[in-house]
C-alpha cells in the first residue's frame, strides 16, 4: 500500500512539473532572446526563425511557441486534476474537475441545447486556451491572444463549424438562408456571413492587445512622472519608481486577469450562439424525412 502511495505521489510531482516547466521554459526563452532596450517598447510577436517552403516561408513566432507551451501546461493540468479518479470523490482535485465539467456542460446546455451537448469539451478547451493565453502576460510573456493570426485561426475554425451546420439541412437550404427575410437583403446577408469570423477575431484581439498597450503606456508615463518629481533628490532616490508602485498592479488585475478571462468567455459565448443559431434540429429532421422518402420512392420505382 505504501508503494502505491509513493508511486501516486511521484506521478503527481511529475504532472505538476509537466504543468510548470513549459511556462518556465517560456520565461527562459523570453530572457535569452529579448534584446536589451533603453526604454519601453510595444511590438508584436517576435519571429524566431523561418522554415523554407516552396510556396511561402513558414514563420515560427513567439505567439506560436507560447501557444504550444500553454497547451502543454493545460494538458498536464487536466491530467493532474483527473489523476486517481474514483466513483466517489475523495480529493479536492476531483471535486474541482467535476465542478469544471458540470459548469461547462450546463453552459453548453443552456446556450446550445441538448443536440449540441457533445460540444462541451470543445467549448471547455476554447475557454481554457483563450484564458490561459491571455494570462501569460502576468508572467511577462507575450500573450498569443495579442496576435491577430492566432485569434483569426480560432475564428476561422468556428466559421467552418457554422458553415458545416448550416449545410446539414442541404445546400439549397444554406443558399436560401441568404435571401431571408426578403430577397433584396441577400448582399447584406453575404457580407454578414463573411464578417462573422472577422468580427470575432478583431474583437478578441483588439481588446487583449489594447489592454496590454494601455498598461504599458501608463507604466511608462508613471516612470516619467517619478523621474520628474524626484529628480531633485540625491543619488539613487532620484530614480526611485514611486508612482510605479501599486497602480500598474491594479491595471494588470483588470487588463490581464479580468479582461483576459472576460474575452475568453465572450469568444466562447459567441461560438455557441453562432453555431447553435445556424442549425435548426426541426428543419434537419424534416430534411432527413424528405430525403428518406425520396430514397424509398426511388427504390419502389425501380
């Protein structure tokens, strides 16, 4: 029994290391690859290297690397929370895992309906990836959600799912949807369809990126204000960052913690509403019934 407990604890430690080490590796990469700077700079994701391809070079950027580090950390977090599951919860981690699953299932059930109950893992993964990616800024790392390419990829995936469920009732039903409620609105409906992934991507990217920019500008302004008011003091006291104590931390709580989690929730909510709103189970059942009758009549005719 002691050997089993010892093995269980070793696995726990390894899972915790698997969760922490990717983030630590990100910090090390950030320190080793960031060039020295005299002041505060606002830049996009740095390009680490290029992969030469026939059509176009593939750029490996800071946002891609950090995205993979976040996914690895989330994977080991899930493995840690589900390690040693039992029929009756005895550990707090199992209670936390069950609470997350129940809340995600309830969120999907309320916003998408029972037909889309299988979307719970997808929505949960999207929430975790978006939230943890935004929270990387708390560790001084570049948040992947501040890169339009990353968020646009998520939005494109959601757009493909929306189109797929619209097509489930048949191509004619999908094309007919552009003429509703009246046919002369077809151009606007087409524009609205194309604008869906664009608006989702820019909304998420814009809010996260703007928060990082505002926090950086305020920190820079407070640094200048400290130097201006304390310059008459002797020695190191003249460079004491008086006004940088406290306020940047408060802004970080809002822009990095609250706003990052809020944008993840909004992106997930829009995903659920767009997908569920693009599909009518009643129309799909009617379409299947018509298709079945057509097949039956064709066989009877033969």
